[in-house]
C-alpha cells in the first residue's frame, strides 16, 4: 500500500441553497481515500458504528480502498449536521454527535505500518502521535488540524508537527498557530515547527503552497454551481497525497502537479452532495480538469 | 495620447496596522494614471481644489501624465479618511469630504476626444455617460462602479454599460448587479448588459477575467507586508489599461498579460502608503514581478 489515511467516517446531514441531505456518507477518511484511490493504492484507519450500512463498505471496496483498518464498534456512527449560508462561505454546525468516534483510538494494522505516505486527518494531536508511534518510517507525513487543537492542546500539536512534512491549514489556522497574520511569515514560522511544506487552503479562492522559499498558487476551479462544499479540503488532501504517493517523490514539479490534482478532485467533490460526484469519475475527466486548470492560469511573455 | 483616465483626485488620510498618514495624494485618477504611465501615454480628467499642492502636480508631470484635463476649482480638494482592520480585508470610512469633487463635471479637452482607450473611474454613471458623449469613438471603454450606483441609479448605469467593453467589479458588486451569486453566471448576465470582458476583483486573493467563455485567474502576489491596500483596484486598472493601450489590441494573450501587469502594479502599490511605491519604479522591477507571477502559477504536465 502506498498511502494510509487516518480520520473520521460519518454521516453528514447537510443543507445548502441547492438541496438537503440526510445521513449521507461523509468524513475525512472517506473523502480523502476515495479521492486518492484515483491515483494510488490507499488504505484507511477509521471507525464506524454498528449502524453503518454495508453498501457504504461495498462502495469503498469498489474504489479499491483497503479496509483492514476499518473497525466497527457497538453504537452509532459519527453524525454531523450543518447548514450553509447563501454564499456558501459560512456554515452553521447544527449538531455534532460523536457517537463511536469518541472512542476512536487508531490502531494501525501490521500490514499498514510500513506505508510510505501518511495522511493524518483532523483528530486530536495525541491520536495523531499515537499513529506515528506505530509507523516504521513514513516517508511523507501530511497533517490537518484546526483551531480546537491549536488552542486546546498546543503541546501535543507541537510534538506531532515536529514529525510532519506537510501541514494543511486555512488562513485563520495558520495565523492562530503562529500569531502571524501574513501568510508568508506564518509559513516561515511553521517551517520552524517542523513542516517543510505548508499548504494554505483558501476555500472558494483555492490553495497556496509555500515550500523552499517558493510560493505556488492553485486557484479554485470556477463552477456553474457549487452544490455542497463539505469535504472539499479532505478531497484536496486525497488528490494531493494520492498523486504524491503514485509519483513516490516530492520534487518541485511533482508537488505543483499534486496541488493541481488536489484542487481538481476538490472541484469535482463540491459539484454534488456527499461523495456522489466522486463515485464514478473516470481518469479522462480528471486529466481534462487538470488541463483546464493549466489553461486557467496560462499566460506568456510576449 | 493612448489612454484617458477620468476619476477622482483627493487626499487620503489612512490608518493601517503598519502606519498612519495625513492628507497624502490619492484618488482613482492618480493611482490609475501613475500605474498606466509605466506603459503608455496617459492623460487625466479630474478636479482639485485651490489647496492642491504644486508638488503633486509636478510629480504627475514627472510621470508624463498629461494634465490638460486637470481643473482647479475654488475650494478644498476631496478628502477621504479610513481605518483598516487588523487583517486589512475590511475598513471603516472615517469621513468623506467631497469638497470640490461634488461639482465635478468631466469636460473632455478637444485634444483628448479621439483617445482610443478610456478608463471611467467610479463616479456617477450619468457623469460617465457625459464623458462618453464627448468622445469621438473610443476603441476600448473600461468602467468601474460600486454598490452605491448599482442601487441608486440602475438606469443610468445600464445605459453606460451598453457602451462598455470591460467592466471591473468585485464579487459582491457582480452579484448585486446581476442577482447572481455565482461568478460565472454573473459574468454571463453582465455580458448581456454590454461588457464583453468582465474582471472580478477579489482583493487579497487576486482577480479573475471572464471573456469569450474563458476564465483566467491572476492570484494576488504574496508580500511580506501589505502596508496599505488603498488604491489597489485603481492601480490594477491602470496597469491593465496601460498595457492594453500600449499593445493597442485585445487578443487573448494580450488581455491575459494585461491582467498580470495590472496585478503586478497593484502589488507594488500596496507595499507602501499613497503612491509612494509607484513613484520611482523602474521597468526592470515590473518585468521581474511579471516573471514572478508566471513562476507562481507555473506547472507542467509530467
């Protein structure tokens, strides 16, 4: 296996100006591993409740996602509800039922421990560290986190950051983590904490990567309709890490292509609710969108 | 003359986290014409009060800005005060003293009337139309407007839009003008109003151009410090129109380069207060920043 994804699986109940869903498949591990599955062999470590429908398991298997690390616990699956505002830039969380996710303690199956690429989704830094402690020598560790952990468990977060190569955060999280509102200064401060590669997610505007004193920007792909932004960041991470794992290297050109494939996958994800748009993608569609990204930013000196 | 700029001249009193200024040179016509002066022969139509210092006139002359259209009226010059919030994305207007700008009625000198490229800064649409009525046959008319006119004088705005080739607005203005929150749909609606080329300014995130069913994105240039965002949009317009006027054509490649030169000039403007950073630019700096923009978005298929 090339890529291991550790994170949540859950049901999402989402309301946007374009529709409403009840208990659809969601969670970091799902969005990320499904996106990555288009590029590489991916496995996941996650937990679901006894109410988790077999057809979701079948779907993940159909994407060749290795589910050795999926555990089923007695109880209900994580369930999250949110309503997006008219412009989709903001949302209100309506409820968060952690359910069995509260007991999540990621145990890494023996067969996964030498996986070279690792994505640590947004969970408690102590759990992220618990994963790292079980891995033999991951080549690239990418990590997502959020304000809750930056504020609440800064010491645990600092420890895991020291072992992280790629940090994915949004503007506000970068500022909160470093006390620096300027993204270049924040990235430099993050470099000193461990991560060499800083990806700043900018939502509807795209994402920037700061690495080796270079700044690369991948604008978000313009769509006629964004149906549901849920999972965009995790899908981005899946495309990014999936492509890196496939390439099995992290030179400048590969990293930039990974940013674009991540952005391309995220642009598909938001076209529909849940993982609907990611279910039946074909590689031609992904390649065409990659080319469309290229066209969107291309210009030449005269 | 290749480019005519019509708009405000005033004093700006600005406070940002990086400093505070009192009555520094500002206004659309200033930022726009100074930026354009690095590319082409530009003239302005604007009005100042009797208190307008001669050294500002000398500065504009030193940039080869034609001032035949600059009128001095009895009274005080337009004066605007604003304070930016910590993250620079929002500002509070502290005061707006229109002064002589209230009497501004743009009379176009005979020698300006056959100018091929025209930028109509954000003034009342009826005044923008008054300018158009005096021009013989401008090749490219670009227009800026704002929520105040979109709400207040929609019929006047509709008339002038029918004669406009390039509309520059921000996300919110595009949505307000068209009732469409989606930028692609808003741009299509704007096309039907007249402008073939729609530029959506996204502030700290950059700018997008929608033209001929193509979407081009120029991200904002990352800076270690943004000292004062005032005038960024007008400076962008100056670089954009200045480059177009110099090229004297509007094919796809030229328009895209104009977007990048506009973004480059704006990135200089915000590095310091007022027009300080634009005073002594040399063309090598502009070319280097153009190349840096190229590098910032470059990636190749493997």
